[in-house]
C-alpha cells in the first residue's frame, strides 16, 4: 500500500511545515559543512586523478544548504556533449509543494539541455569540462545564486526536489513481519514481492512520466534526453517485464516502441550506454519473445504477423547509426554518435580518448545482431576493437582506462576494475561463452587478466582480513589505492561464471577440465562477494555507498600472503571489530540503486547453491523497500545519502533499477531453469542473449601476437 501522509503534513499548517523544514535544514547544513570541509582537499585530488566521469548537470537546482553543491556545479559535465542536441521540455509539476514552482524555475537557470544520459558505470564526483562558459556568464550565475540563496533561506527551504528525506516508515507491512528461517522461506512469495516493487516503479513512471527518458519520482515528472525521446526507461525495462509475465504492461510498452520510438533525431548519444541499454534491450526482447512465447504472450509478435520482428527491426535501425562510431582511424569506437547524422564523435576531454571499458563492451550486442541478421560487418567492426586493444601488449592483461580512438593506443596508466575499466574484463569471458567456447582467444585473455588482478590488485584488509580489489591510479609500478567502487562487485559473480562455465559448481567439478585454479577462483569469488555484502552492512540504511575505502597494511599484503580470516557474520554492533576495515567518505555516501552486488549474489546462488546468497539478497531487497520507496505511489528513488535514517533522496529512478537490479532480485528468487546460465549470456545491463555456434559465416578474424610471460609483445 502507499504511505499517504507519513509526516502528518496534511494536518499541519504551512507555516509550521516551513519552520520545521528551516530548522532541520539549518542543522543538516552545519553537519554537512563540517563533513565536506574535512574531505574537500582529498576529494579534489581524487577528482583530478580520476578525471574520467561523464555526467549530467543537475536538472533541478541543487540544495543551497549542501556544501557538495559547489563541487556539483563544477563537476557535472559530459565527455561528449555538443551544442547540436536539444532536450525536450519537461512537464511542470503543479503538486510539488509550496516552493515547488520556485525550485523548478530556478532549476532552469542551471540546466544543460544538451547533456547525454548519466553513465551506468560511473560515480558522479568528478570534474567537468568548462567549455563554452564565458566569465560574464559565471559572474551572472554567482549573482543569481546569492540572490536565490537569500530568498530561499528566508522561506526556510534548503531542501530540493532531489534531496528529500525519505519516510522512516516501511511501505508494506510484511517488511516488519517476523523473519523466516532459510528452510521455511517461501521463495515464490518473495519473488512476487519483487514483482510488486517493479509494478509500483513502472506504474508510477507510466502515470507521471510516460514516454520520457528520465523519471523523478519525488517531484513526479519526467524529462527527455533527446528531442523525441529514446525510450530510455521503456526499452531498458522491457525484457524484465517479459520475464515477469506482465502482459498488459508489455503491450503498452510495445505500442509506444511501434508508434513513437524514432532514432531520426539530430542528437549526440553515448555509444556505450545506448548500445548496452537500448540495443541490448531490443535484442533481449526479441530473443525472449521469440524463444519463450508463453512469457507475456502477445498476438502481435506471433510468427507471420506484421509486427513479428518489431524489436529486431528497431535494433537494426539503431545499430546502423551506432556502428558509425567505429569509423575511426584505428577501429576503436568514438565515445559518442550523432544518431541523426550517422556520425561518430570523439570525447571532448581526455584528449579525445574513449573509455576502454566502453569501447570493449559493445561486442556481445553487435555479434548477436550479426548472427540474427547475417550482416557480417557488425561482427567485424566489434571484433576489430579487441585486436587493437590486445596489440598494445599490456603487462599481465591489465589495461589502462583510456584509449585513443584515432591511434588505438592507451592514454595514461590508471588501472582499475571500477568505472572505465570494469566491463572490459566482464566481456572477455562472456565473449568466450557467447559463441559456445569456440573462440579460445578470449578465455586466454580472461585468464591472463585474472592472474594480473591477483598479482597487482588483490589485497586484504585490517584487522579482519576481507579480500578487496584495489586500484593502481599511477600504473602497476605505482602504489595500490584501497578504493573499491561498488561497480567492482560485478567481479565475484563473473569469476564464478568463468570458473564453471555456467554449470553448477558440483557439476563443474565433475568435468575433466576442473583444476586447482578453478577451485582457487571460486574461493576468490566467495571472498569478494562477502566483502561486497559488507559494504551494505556497514551503512545505516543497509544500502551500499557508491565508493568504499579500506584499511590495509603498508605495504599491502600480496594475494598469496597469510592474513586474518574475516568473520562469517557481520555483527550489527556499532563498535564491532569488522567495521574498522571499512571506510566511507562523506561525498561517497550516495546509493544509485546499482545492481552489481545482487548480480553477483544471483550468480553465486545459481552456481554454489548456498542459500546464504539468497538470504543476503532478501535482506538487501528489504532495505531498498524500506529506504528508497517514495510516498504517494511515486515508486523508488536513488539516494543522496544512504548513511542516515531516514535517508536523503535524489529524486531520480535509474533505468537500471528496472532493467538490472529488480531483474536480478527476481532471478535470484526464481527457479534455476529460468534463464539457465549454461544456455545464455547476460550483457552488462542484464539483457539476456542466447549462446550460439558461429557457423560458416563467422569466425575469429584475428590472432594474438607472441608475448612473454608478463604479457609484453615479443618484437
């Protein structure tokens, strides 16, 4: 049910509400100012070091009482924005509260109407480009800010639409009901709770923001990222609805795709994000609707009907536009594409370099499309990137996070498995599995990289001995940073998938190929999953921060070194010993509804059969329900601060909340025969494709150059 009036606002006067808000905001402002001051120098250095995130400028005015606002104003830029794109107008929210209209109008002064979508694989605390920002404009903005601060302070409203304290009360009574034991757990009923959460999220979007690319559940409005919309939420969530058998909702989404979705727009879009979300979503919908016709059955996609290939036709149209990103001198794709002009565009910062992960996380989608259409050039374009990357001959299979599209060589030495690096490694093993293990070059590259991770990035925390994957921002010869993005939590599930090929661990151990290396890999997967679960247990809401830091030895312990054994359970005592191993900085406390940990829980449950991964997932799901639900049927929102109760909401529902997070919860609580792991491969946005044989048309069109024991090419 909906929380109708959790703060009794309707029974209190407007003056009382304003006074209360002003008092609370003043206290929060003081606390956050102290926190931000302590972290400003360190975060500034880190932001410059990382200098790699692409992000939107906030579309509602930031909180004027939040010290992070200064940082946000300077850092929410995008690496591939041009003035050609234009954002559609948003609907004015007449029910946003007493000051809602004021905030909306002020927000317009700060909107960048030409920005690309928020990137899936990036935190948002990084410097932005200062292109096209003359000094007179900056002074005008500063003057306006000072004026508006004074006015809003007078009215006692330091909050914003996106920074709204959540209700401390649960949305559903079952959240506070007595807990069940693992043996008594009703997993089908728990799966239905996930469906309920999806329905609430989707129905709120459908009611308040239908057809828009972005949904702001607190202010209950939507916004477009392109003039005519990209179907960002609709297409990304489509295959989740098919899996959940939500026929009426699939029907509505399909009608919109058929009648309203067009890519004939003069708009720059992210090559990577559009490929994994939109192209991946359409291809997955095609696969599920054709191979599993009993899931959300529609007469419109029956064989022989005019709409039989709707999803595939839309995918082909989009891919014909996206593939122009590969038209660089090296074959490495540009960061962006103008989908209306069929033109690839380099990034506007990092010297035009593309993100390595983004350039190498397009292959599953384009290869599957090539298989479906017989258009070999999709395969060849995507495959060429892997050859160019590998020909750099990096040490121990670990790649820097930037690569020049023009030259095909790396920029800088920053190595990490978080943002800009993560899915390069993920797609190595998944390319091997996608073609039914017929391309051993990708298994070889995966094994080399995983060994490099063990050698250079894995260490243990103090005093408890948790296993982490750190970063080498200055290259492999530089110091190890004990920083771990939540994004890195994909790795444990991927390691388990690689070790078993998608079979259960028990089945895999019976194979003649099982080795001590596979055994060690499964142990590493278990240890990393526990560390990621600890990221959730450490936070006040039970929802992980965007970035966690760890206490490690100096020098860091090697992966093979003796170390403490971490506790099997996380003591809830605020002074528990294990809490000393973790640290979360004040500017990293946001939670963006990310899927990486529940993704790994899904893989670990399917592969090991250990019910604790299901139980951890259920506890995590309840935390999302408790702390991210929006009152009045608004759905669910990401959080600006997940380390306080009630948390602070960002007023944004990420598309991957529907496409990934809730899908993985659903699969975690489902029978194992729904998308069996030895029959499918799941892309980095949780869109499922079938494994297939290459046949006569396709083959691996390149070979690795000879290299030494460290991976360096022998010349």
